[in-house]
C-alpha cells in the first residue's frame, strides 16, 4: 500500500536510518513515581515498544538520549533489543550525544529522526532531518518540530512517528504481514 504523505513530509522521512528519542515525556507520560526507598518507577506504552522493535527489524537504528538515569530504562531498552551503546542516560549535552550515536551508526543529521518534549531536547531537535514531538510537548518544542503527534507522551506518540517512517519507506506492510496472515488463518500470533 502506498503512503499518502505530503511530498514534503515524505522527502524528510525517506532517508531516516536512525531514530532517537528522549524518555521522560516521550516514552513515558513524564510522571516520576518514587517508592519509599527512593527508587523511581516508569510506565511505558507497549505500542511504543512494538514500534521501536519494528524500527529495529526494519534496519533503522534506535537510540535513547535521556537527561535522567534509570534502571527501568536500561531494562526496557534491553527488552526491546536496543543495544546498550545506543542508550545514553544522564545526558547534559543532547546534541553532543547525538553526534556519538550518529558516528556509531554512520549517518549524518539528515538521516536522523528525533523526538523530544521539553526544552533540553531543543538542541537535538533543531539539528535532525525530521523532528517530532508528542501532543503535550512544551510550545517551544512544538514550534521546532516538523510533526506534532496526535498522541501524548507515553500514550502512542512514538508509534505514530515510527509508523509514518515505516510507511513512507514502504516497510510497514512487510513488517506487520505475519500478524495479518496469522489472524486470517485463525492462528495465535501473540508474542
């Protein structure tokens, strides 16, 4: 199936080979929950997780750049198959950390899509070939992005962007075909 994206949007996402995202406010709703012992807990959207997994399967590298450190992020990224060297936590220079990920993958800014939601993400979003944010991003971030998602952070915004990229690159159908085939044949395709 052909993507029905405007030509300008298609030109931005077709060359994408690296997808980079913030965590708090993008992969999560931005809330920080603390236990009595002071450990923070995070809640991730499974649809966003599947989207990151599909990007990896399509050969698009996935990177994480977060200003905070959290064992939950490490666990979630490993669960999704994101390589440890592609996960940068405790970042104080997101644009500089983007350069590190670009070198690891062998791409330049125009082949990078990035998502962020708050002011520390601006230097990164202003560099990349395609910038997106959740619906609830701060106004300054929304103004710097090519796409403002319909979904909020932690509620499917990453899935929207991943689908857009994969559909524009004509990869979506092949990636989801096993589930469609399984349903058509009455097989259980759950993972």
